[in-house]
C-alpha cells in the first residue's frame, strides 16, 4: 500500500493500475485500497501544494494517477457496496468558458472519495437547479474566472433558493476574481482560494 501511495504521489499513472490490480489479486479489500492508499496519497499531495512545496503540474499528474487507479476500482466498487464519501455537483458559471479551476476542484473531490457530477462550462442557473433535483448532492461547487461572470453566482444561488433547495446543499465558490467577502455577500457557504481548501470544506460538510 505504501508503494501505491508513492506511485500516486509521484504521478506514475503508467504503474498505478497494475499495482492496484496486484493488490486486488492478493485479496486486498477495495475500500482499503481507496482509504489506505489512493485517498491518503492525494491528501499528502494537497498538503504539499498548499505549503508551496509542489506546484500545479505536480498536482495534476498525481490526480491523473489517482484517476487511473480509481478506473480499475470502479467496477469492483459498484459491486461491493462501498459508498462514496458524498456527492457533489460542480460547474463553471454561465458565460464563462474556463474550466481549469473547476477540473482541479473535481480532481481534489474525487481524490477525497466523492462522486462528482461535472456540469461543464457556461452553466445556467436553471441547470444547477435541475442537477440538484436529479442528483441530490450535498455539495455544490461554482467556479468563475471572469469578473463579468461572478454575478451569475448570485443568480444561481437565488435560483437554488427559489426552488426550495438551498437548505439541502452547501455551496462553495472560487475562482480568480472571487474572494471571501463576495462569497458572504451572495450567500455562499464557503470561499476557497484553491481546490484543496474546497476539498477540506466539502469533506467536513458531509460529515456534519
């Protein structure tokens, strides 16, 4: 398991799938592979990223290695009854065609054990509402890179409230022009300066 953790942290997506298969062949439990190797590896990478010891490229390759391992586990997870940590719906705001920040959040959430519904870019308020009604997430993540699309966050939160869904979700927002004051002003539950902060908030929120 320690070897697998190291492979993920180093971004060895070429080696991780075979290592995961070998552990399963040896009789290692699917949940144990997730909770004792893959998730701890991404936690370690996230801490290094936040402390400035590694940078975005290293985090991205580690996330890809994690996804490679999860791809092997997914068929077994579905049949084993292992439940995800929680479900999240994530999207980039209407009018905004940038997705790097959103994708980082998704990778961090998946690395923590979440099931993530990716709504993509240029997502209208009503699409967020429909996704919440369909998927029943606990977490909703909104990303904006353009200052001109920040207002869509407020409209989306209002639409969620108008639909009577606000009480069942925790909303986190982020992106270059967004800050804590703006998040409070529009009624979001959390502002994260990076994807790791969002993951920490989401993980704590689903356990309350």
